[in-house]
C-alpha cells in the first residue's frame, strides 16, 4: 500500500536527480557560508578574547567547523548515492543505503539547531564571565602589562570604553596613591582608606577619533581644559567612546549566531525537500525495474512499502541484472586485454 504516487519516465527521473543534486550543492554552499560568516563576523573579537577565555573561544569555533565538516561529508556522499540510484536501481541494498543516508542527513540538519543552541549557551556564559574578567582587567590596568595591552587594544579596535559603560573607569579603583602626588589635596580627597583612587579619569584608548577636538579624558593632568568639566560642557563625554566593550563584543557574535540560526533552518527545509524527492526517485526506479523496462515509466510513492512478492521479484531481478552487468564488465576487460596483447 502506498500514498502520494507519481509516475516518472527515465527522463523525468534524470531531471528529478538533477534537482536533488542542485539542492545538495546548495547545502554544501550553505555549510561553507556558515563557516565564513561566523569567522568573518567574530574573528576580530575572538582574537582578543582568546587571551582571556581560550577554551570557550576554541569550543565555539570547534562546534561550527565540526558541524560544517559533517555537512560536507553527508552531502558529497549524497551526490554519489543519487548517481547510483539512477545507474543501478536494481541494486538490492539501494533501499537500505538510501534510507540510511536520508536518516543521517536529517540528523545532521537537526544537529545544526543543536549546535546553534550550544553556541548560544556558550556565548551567553562567555558574556557573564567576560564582564567579571574585564573588571579585573581595569583594576589591574597599571599593575599588569598584559591587561593594559589587552584593554587598550580592545578599546581601540572595537571603539569601546569600560565594561558596560565608559563610567566604569570612574567606579572601579585602578589607580594607587603611589602613582600620584600624595601632597595634593585633590588626590587625598579622591583617595580611599585602602590606598585606591577613583578619579574621573579614563585611559587614552577610550578617546574617539570621530570628534575633531581635544580628548577630555584626564581632568587631573589636563589643567588648561579643566573648565570644560566644571562648566558641564558636552565635550568631555563626546570625546570618548560611548558604548561598553561587552556590548561591542556581543554585537558581532549576535550577528554570527543569527546567521547560524537562519542557515540551519534553511538547511532543515532543504533536507525535507531532499527526503521527498529522493524517495520518489528511488521508488520510481524500483517500479521501473519490476515492470521489466528500466527505461520506461515507474511509479514513485512517498509513503508505503513493497509487498513480499514485489520485494522477492525486485531482489531476483536485481541479482540477475547484477550478474549481467558483472559479466558484461568482465567481457569488456578481457577484450581490452586481448587488444593490448595483439597490439
């Protein structure tokens, strides 16, 4: 008993196979685009984060590359299988091979959504850890050269300042009294009991090149422009980057995740179409073999199974056809060897 039956000639099956091949090539292109999109969108950010959260960065890239490689293996093997279904539909194990391939392809497509969910959870945890890590980096900005280099590089390349906002530099103690003039009344007023100072000072890497004016980032040393802070001028805030580094890092990673989600949904839809077309191609070729005319019409169906009598007939015809093909190939080889010997 079968449902969703359609009749296909040999030319129709060839066109059907061409459509399936085009869909497989489209999925191969999508797998390549997934890697390129995620790499280009997040390379600059991840190259900075690998100094802080190396394992998380490698896990993110590893999941995407491994999934893309599984897609490549699945769809390149599908191109070979489609050719076999056209040339050797009498092969008794064609049904098992086709069903196994379709099942594995569906699992690969569903696994793409699981990879997206895993990457999303990984990046969500990364953002939480990154906020704490960058606060440590601000606190050790003047005492640890590695953190100073990383914070300056991140703020210049990503056009950001602070962790969540630029004022983080004014709220996290990153200066020690030993670095300043302890005889200054202003310094002693800003100093705390633990010897840390929290002045409204930001590092020069927070300055933005978009404002064609002086960068108001250090009111303690920029004495000649101290009136700008006192008068409440908008220049001090305008001369600094306005967004925090966590947001600057989250934005490209969010774009990469969105692209990963859309591509995986598209792959799943294409896989659904491939399952339908491959099923029609396989069953139509089987019906053509059972009718005794491989080049004739064959009825393809979407749902249903072969009866035991049809299965026995198909296996016997497949074995006969396999024997004839093997005998013809052996005869051709012998003829080639005889011609080579005579020449």
